[in-house]
């Protein structure tokens, strides 16, 4: 077991629609992660394919280590609320399992997975009031 600089929970999931191949609309699920690193917290979004990608990279880099089991792919009925919630729970267990092993949790790949700016969508709701308080307390550039 090892020490992780991150505490991660998956607080929810959202089904979204987007442009698929050939201009055909497609649905996908985005999982909302709450990440804590010391006194910093942020929210980021990940799709199942992001978890598959980190799993593949870690398995390739740490080929001699046993990784937790990634929840399997489901091709049909994968937008059912019960399935999405079960997968959310399984992905959270998967991440927590990774973060318990030092070589995984302290890898550059895990750092990028949890901190990449393209996936960060804000701060947890409980931190918004505190952030607004700090913003009001800071002097503005246009003040004398």
C-alpha cells in the first residue's frame, strides 16, 4: 500500500448528447469526480473511455503490477439509471484501488488524469461560498 496525494470520489453522472460519427447524434455518460489534494479541491469530468485509457497506460507502464479491475464495457442499455449508478460506484472503487498503490497514485499519468485542465469544470458546491468570500476580500486591480 502507498500514500496518495489525492482523495477522489465520484459524486454523480450525467447522460449527454453530442455529435457522433457521420453527424449522427450520440449519447454518452460523464462521471463527475470530486478531487481533493491537500487544501485544494476541484471537480472534473471523465467519460468511461478516459478510465479505459488510464487503465491501458498504467497496465503498459506497470506491466508486472496487479491493477484493480476496471468495470467492463456494456454495449447496450448503458444509459439505464441503475446501470449508470452501478458503474459510477464501480469506477469509484477502481480509482480508490489505484490510489492505494504508490506507483499508480504517484505516477505522472495519474496526476495528468486528475488535473488536466480540459476536464476541470469547477469547484465543489461546498467550496463556492468560500471562494466567493475570498474573492470579495481581495483588492480589485481598478481600486486606488
